[in-house]
C-alpha cells in the first residue's frame, strides 16, 4: 500500500515510517525542510514538501496515496487553541481528498477515557482531532482514531518531558496529593506497529488505544525525575498545584488510567518491544545519560 504520513520525521511519525517500510508499504512523507526530505529519502521514503497549514500539500499527498496516517501536531501549548484549529482544518483537508473513496485515514488524538468504546465527555480543551476524523466516515472515508498515552523513549516522554523541565527550573520534583493518580504510557516502538495494524485491519469509525502500561503513578514519575535531576521530591496540595504546575496542573492531578484490551483483541496488537516509562526515565538523555 502507498501511504501518506504527516509528521513523517517527527517523534512518532518517523517510527511509523520505519514500521511501514519494513512491512512492505511505500511511504510518501510530509516534511517542511530539506533536512527532513533528506532523512526520508535515506529511510527509503519519498518526501513531499508542505505543512499542516499548507492544505494544498495535504490534499496532494492524500490524493496520491491509498491511505493516510496523520501523526503531525504543533506542540506549542502557549498557542494550543490555535494549533487545535490548524489540526481540525488539516484533517478536513485530508478528508476532502479521500471523500467517497473508502480509503483509510488514521488520526492521532489524546486519551481522555478508560476504554476504546467510551466516548469522551464534553471537555474545556479544544482539541477535536477524533471528532473531526470520525466525521469523515459519513463522507465515505475509512477513518479511525488512535488515542495516544504518554509515548516515550530515552529522549522524549510525552507530558513527562515538560515535568522534567519544570522540576529542573523549580529545583524540586512534585506530585499532587498522594501522587497515586496514574497516566497510561507506551514506548514509541510499540506504538508504531499499532498505526500499521489500524491501516491494514482497522474499522471505519473505530477508536484504538495505544496503551502498554495502563497506569504509571505520578509519584513514581516524580521520584524518577528526582533521581535523574538529583533534587528533592515533594507533594503539593491540590490548592497549591496550579501555582507550581501552571498549565500542567490539571494533568498533574488527573487520574487517566486506560486499557488497550479491546485494541489488542480487535487488531492483534501486542506491545512488547519497548521498556516501561520508569525504565526509560531511569536512563533518559534529559538527565545526561
């Protein structure tokens, strides 16, 4: 299958490109730079120049391929609402090119609920990737969503990377209350095969969970950060959390445990390739390791 991948040189997208090529697919990868284009060629993929804001490039890429895997997102939380709107428009542009063809659109989104069949409740957060993608089903697109937990390796750890920088700046690594609230997680090399399986076997309108560890406690995460930075680990009360964590305070106190049991059953996905979140933190490059 010839597949268009957005975010093809990014943290998750680059692993997806490698996974697709290793399993006999051809890849057309979106890139903004000559450096990115060279990396895609070196990997065995074909580059197409463009960006999430260049909707024509998205339509061209989708029109020239058998399916699309959308991993790109602008992770600038100071402009989160603006970036969510860019993502919505990008997904709709991809849907324009795929409409009426029953070709595949696999879109990345967050993980707000425990199981795949749970529908997210109304949220104050403006990311609408899942809703926008699944609305394309009515337009004749085989669209589905992959809900991502904290995706990690030695170099990056999702939202935990922001906690590391916060702790470095504050001089303490903190958690909220007892710290027993949990975040699900998965290694980058476990997540990539799920995108391929969704492309090959997924169902229109489906939601899949890329979860290897159902819940890693925030206290464990804070303690690993404390070890890495060699700084104290402290508890913050719910009242003090906003002052310490800023925009991260909601996530720092949220219990987001989630399962991938239905995903594993439906797609035959088995996350076994990578180490766990704490193991990666204990050897993270952010701590000079």
